[in-house]
C-alpha cells in the first residue's frame, strides 16, 4: 500500500491510497479534487496504470468535491488505460456521481455504488 497527500497553502487537500486486491488495483481517494489538487490525483492514476493492472478501481466515496480538473484526470486515465486495463469508478454520492453523469463520462467509465460492486463486476 502506498499513499500520497497534497495540502496546498489554501487548505485544499487530496489524499490517495493505493491498494492491491487480486488482479485489481484500488485507488482510495479523499478530499477535494480541483484545479489545485488534480495534478496529484492524475499522477496517482497514471502511476497505478504503469504496471497495467487488469482492473483499476478509483474509489471516490470520500471525495468532497470533484471539479472539472478531476474529470479531466479521469479522462486522461481512461485514455492511458486503453484496452489493457478496465477502469471503474466508485461514486456513491451526488458530489461525485453527478459531475460524471452530467458530462457523459459515466458512458465511458462505468460507475459503481460500492467498492465491492466494482471489484466483483
């Protein structure tokens, strides 16, 4: 398990923990994903994809804000995953699910209500 934490001077923070569960890698993300913190989020996504896991689950259950920069990071990850890795997102609240649905990103990256559902699909 590895962990990254970014806390800019303005108090915004994102925390990403990486876990391996069988053939899947799970990124557990908490905090805000905005213009300030999205680069760290994207860095964690791309690092997780480097080893080409079968499945990458991005668990946004503890994310309090998901802005357009965070959505862009997910698009970048989806492109990087290509056909090698299946990307899945856990977005159980309107804070995370709604931006993904409004932009149509949920048509490209499947959304799940729980981490367990994402891992067993």
